[in-house]
C-alpha cells in the first residue's frame, strides 16, 4: 500500500513496515538506518551463511535513530522480497516424507490424519514428529510397554500395594460417584464375579477417577513414577526435562495446568449390550497430552466375552485398514477405543450436541457447554449424523497395549 501522506512527524506501523521491511533483504547493509541490521550466523542445511534479519530490531533502530518521514514512499516492492525468503512447504503425509524419513518406520492411519511411529526406540522419531506436530495432528507411538517393568502395572500388584486407599469410583452409566477402598475396584478388574452390578443385573461400568495424580502419584508410587518417566515416548517433548517441553521450562510465575502424571483405570465396556456409553466422555484438555496404555486386563468368569467376541466389537467400528490388520495380530492386545476430533471442529460439534439435546427434550442453558461439561459420549449413530449434517468426520483409533497416544491441546476426544 502507498505510504500515508499525513504530515505529522512519525508514521503508522503499517507505513513503517512498508518503508523499512523491504530493505532488509538478506545480505543488505544499506537499510537507511543508523546501523546495520542484526544478523545471526549459523548452519542451515549444511551451508554456512546469514539467516533472515531480526526485522523488529531494525524497525526499532529506524524509529529511534532516523524517524523515517511518513511521506517517503518505499523504494522497492515488498512483496517481491518475500518471495526471496526461504519457505518450508513440506507437508506431513505427502509422498516425499517416505524419502526424507526413510530411516524411521512409520505409517499413516485415519486418512493420514494420525501419524503412527512403529519403532519406539528410533532416535530420529522426533524429527518426523516435529513436522507432524506443527500441523496439530495426533501421534501414535507403539511398543512403549517393552521399556517398562510390566509387573508393576498388573491390577493385582496395584491392588495389593494400595488396596486400603480411599478413592472416588465413578459408575459411568449412572454417573454416580462413591468413595470407597480401591481394592473393591481392583478386585473386579479381571474377575467378573466380583464386579458391581446395576439394577438390570448387568455388571457396572466403573472408572477410578484419576487416582492417583500429580504429586500424589510421585509420592505414593515412586517406583511406578520412575518407570513411567523413563518409558515416555519422544523424550525431547514428553519428558519433564525434555528440551522441547515448553511447560517444564516456563518461569515460576506462570500458572501451569495439571501436568500429571495420573493413572486412568476403567473396565466394563465389553460386557455392556451397546456402545452408547464410554469411560471418558467427549472433552478437551487444556494442555498437550500423552496417554500410555500400560496394562490390559483379561477378564474371566461367567458372561465374559471371548477374545473373538471382543475383537468383533472393535471390528464394528469405522476402522482404518492398518488397525484392522493389527486386530488380527495375535501378539497385539487391544484395550481402548478412541474417537478424536480436530480442535477446529469444536464449534460445529458443540452446535450439533445442543441440537441433539433439544431433540431429546433436554434443557439447553446458555451457560452450559456440552464439551466443557463432559456430558456426552457420541455413539455410533450420532457420529454418523455428525458427518452427514456437519461434515465432521470421526478419527477412530484403537489403543493396543503399549501404545502412546499424543494429542495436541484443543483436540476433542472420548474413550
């Protein structure tokens, strides 16, 4: 745009940018200011040279030292200079990824929406992860249980060590919370005969609500805490000491979200007649999340589904071909079903759930948010309507034993 013709001394920010930025092309030392632009030196793609100048420093210098007259028109076309700056047009999921990351075993699932890193030990995983993460995509890393002390995470082991502890147990179907000994919960984890029952005789769908979490986890379960931390995927990002873990390096005056860790334990979905409920309703986390499936219980007793029956329930979902292939692998143990949505679809999903609530005769108050309140588990029928009426597709992921699911903040999910 042309420079302002305002005669007042000092220009608008737009004029200042227009007048100054075009002159700060790489290598230029004649920017019309009192001292040369600030450059940093380094190595880019193996070639030494200058990087793009710190434009903010130059503009400040220009204002302080020269006070560029507002009526001075720019001498060059700013747009033409932008073209000369290096661009990174590489997109995660395109064919050239296989060439650039040939040393990393990976695949794409959910129509290339989720990156699956198949070798948790590969030291270069973070390079591909970074490219995918910048686009806000979820990531799956498999095999984390191979790094862990499996005996620590058995249900009977936790029950033996902490059975006398008090905790809140949620009946997911009736939304009733009771405070009781955790032993009662763990006794029914793999023995159906010891599970609570609801009025119609079905076994209850129970969840031990985030017990323990945060500092309590570290104080109560130090061995398990250390085992978990040493087994985290992509430690550059996920470890508390990771150099790319922003939250761990924030100054002390920041109010951090609860970064955990917390233990999430639940059972009973496979025994229900339908899949209209889950153990975690649709919600959003305020921070990035890594969730590792450290143990999968094999239930025994009357009325228990066989392995083939459990697999059939998974196969009824809208699954990626690679996930169906994993289900047929006898060495893999599926344990949780995730439905994930991109953060950009939150408003559409919120509007859809309010619409469904009205259809069902529920009161929709303006101060109530169906996502924030975690009041919905979106069943298969509703997921289909969400796609047809709002164009929002569900990303369905099966979490197998040892899988780490890494979600960016703002991604909606239910389990």
